[in-house]
């Protein structure tokens, strides 16, 4: 009887040990299943270490870290808009983001200054400025949505046309010069002040990204958007309102551009029609490097955030090293090629061939949105 008890205890112990090893293998497999996430996380880590080695300890100083965090939201918001457009499929892309952001800032500055005296009511002026920028961005996004959903225009051509249209309006309204807003304390605080050590605009960006991730993962809109990007014809047969989905998607892209315009104005205390002329290319680079499929149906928001952070690290390192701005375009193009090539490497092959791992076991697919 005693021998049977010892045998049962031994078997139970072995089962517990095997269960722990199996759980650990499954956890590792699930983590490594998303190669793009692993690659981007390692890129950020290695980029940070390289920047410290080349630029010195000042790179990790509080001032520089806060500066990088304050610069990230405007590009990050535009990249999120590009991601949404790409996920929707049908060659979806939004080339009008920075042009709409600049126009939103110009319109908000002109209208708010006309009706509200910033010196007398700075808080009201700031709230009105941000609301007007969002309104202008939303209307611009609606225009893109109408052209693509009901006009049946190819997204790249439609948004290229509206990019020139938005830029032209901004040039006419400002006569081609910068519109100075001056120092407005609440608006300046929105763009440059910190809360708990983090820039306020960065906190807003993280909140928007979290809300967007939740919407894509948990709401019918997000589920339908991925289905639409995967197969538009099947989505239509399934009863998904394709036109309305495209309209809402590009409207949301416009709202993100409007918020980016408000942050740009708050950070620089001015608005200009040609601010961030290279942002179109950079935002596309961020999204492609994040593994978002240009054909639609797949994209992870967390990877877009990691990709934007990696690019910001590189740009800040270039500033520390006093690298020419012309060289940066070459560096970003090289970085894009590296992302595309290295992301093709299958990390799972190494772990699948390790002793104790099952060669035929398939790894679980990572989530698509968070």
C-alpha cells in the first residue's frame, strides 16, 4: 500500500513538472509567435544602448527623455491614421495626414483668435483651439471618406489630391507665412509641460492609443474593419456596410490628424502650411516597419508604437551626434529595408529545433490589434 502511495505521489509530481514545462513552452511560443513584436522590442533595446554608447549619458538625462516623449505624439498620431487606412484594405493609405494637421492648426488659430482674446480668456481660447482643430480634422477626414467610399477613388490618389487641396487652402489663408500664436499659458502647457514627469501631450497620445486599441479589439467596428481589410467582398456578403466603414475609418484618420495639428501648434506656438514636410514618408515608414499589411486585414497597434519609438530614438541620436538632416532620409530608408528583411527571419525555427520541443507543434497566432 505504501509503495502504491509513493508511486502515485511520484506520478503526480511528474505531471506537475511536465505541466509547468508545457506552460513555459506555450508562453515562450506565444511570445515568439509575433516575430515583428520581438524584433521591434529588441530594436528599441539595442537602439537605446547604441545611443547611450555614442551620445553619452546625457542621452538618458531627464531633459532629453522628456524631449523625445514630447516629439513622439505628432508623428505617432499620423502613423496611427495611416495604420487604420491600411488595415481597411483596398490599397488603403492616407497621404493627407500632415497637410490636414497643418490646415487644422491654421483654421483653429484664425477662428479662435477672431472670436476669443487669448490674453483675456487663455483657458477658453485653448479649449476652443483644440476643439476647432479636431473639427477641421474630422471634416477633412470626411472628405477623404466620401471620395473613397462613394466616389470609388483609389485611396492613394484621393488622399494625394486632398493633400494638395489642404495645403493650398493653408497657403492662401496664411499668405505662405507662419501664423504666430504667441505665448498662451494653457496651450503652451498642453504642448510642453509635464505631469508626473511625462509630457502632457505624450499622456494624451498614450490615452488615445489605448482607446483606439480597445476599440479595434473589443468593439464591432474594430472586428468589422479587420474583416473588411481581409476580404471586402466577403464582408459585404456578411452584411457589413462597406461604404460606411470606409467613411468612418477615414473620418477617424482626420480626427487623429486634427489632434496632431493641435499638438504641433501647442509645441511650437505657431502654425505653418509646410511644417513636417517629410512626415508623410516617416509615418508610412513607421507603419510598414510595424508589420502592418499594405493589402489590409492585419496590423498591431502596439507594434506601431514600438516602431515610432525606435524611429524617435534614431532621430534623437542623430541630433546628439549633429548628423545632417539630409543623411536622415537615407538612414530611414536603410532602416526600412532592415525591418523588412529581418522581419522575414523565423525565430520559431530555432526554438522548434531545441531538445524537448515538438517539431510538428504549431505556435499560436498572436493577436492582431494590441
